[in-house]
C-alpha cells in the first residue's frame, strides 16, 4: 500500500510540474505573439558567410536568461546562419525561415551563456537586432539578442565580422551598461578567432551525452 501511495504521489507531482511548464509556455507565447523577424527579400544576394550553427534562444536585450517566443525563433535547434548583403537568414530545423534586414541589425559579439545553454567563455555568438512588432498602437522597437553556437573553429569570427560589416541599426546601451562608462576598445578579428574556438560536432555530442 505504501508503495502504491508513493507512486501515485510521484505521478501527481510530475503531472503538476508538466502542467505548470505548459501553462508558463502558453503565457509566454501569448505575450510574445506580436514579435517576429522579417520577410525574406526576393532575389537576395549570395551569402557572404554560410555557417552551420546550433540556435540557442532569443532574449530581450541584455537579459540572456529570459527566453522570448519569437515566431520562427521560439525553439532551440540545429541549422544554418547565412549573412547576405541584405541581412541575415536563420534556417532552424523545424522552424519557419527567419530574416533580419541589415537596417534592423545592431551588431554581433561573443557571449558565454544564454537560457538553457552554458558553454566555455565566449562560446556563443549573440546577434543584436530590432524585432518586428505587430498589432500595437504605439510604435516600439523591441531590441533582442539571438544566440547561436558555431559548429566549427573560425566560424564565430567570420560571422561576427560579416554581421558587423552590414549592420546599420543604431546602437543603444544595454540595460546593464553604465552610459557614463568609458568606451571599450574594439577587439580585432584575430582576438575574436582566438577566443571563439568551438568543438567539432563529435566533441559537442560527447559533451551532450555527459
């Protein structure tokens, strides 16, 4: 009898946790249903960079632990990141195509963690951009960070360089930044490449199994 009661209690706890997670996700999708990327332009140019990546998450600017359910970017998955003269295309498995125009791109930089994904220091690439918002009376420009992990060494530096070359949106201070702080000198491409060595797929697979 005690075993039966214990089993029923465990099932009830698991069911409650599952229901709470489902309700939390539904509330998030309703909250973020107005956010999306942009239509892919017809006849766009050839990619300057085409990198295999693991897409991690999109979050509000400077809040890497708060996931946004942006249409086409709500779920983590493997895919490709293409940098075009017109902007960036994210092709994520199981998601619709996402395009970020150059004039909505703020820039790219290295990052160390995002929700559900902690890696070695500066093991992620964060793309900062202005999301498209639908159905709001007041015109706003929600700034977000989209995090990806490049599969191969050297790709983070190539992605960052290519994105920053075309980014045309104005830069705004991140929430945690002190506006009065002295500006930080830009890092060279060589510095980025040295800090952004990502494991090959077989290495990452072993890490995931652990």
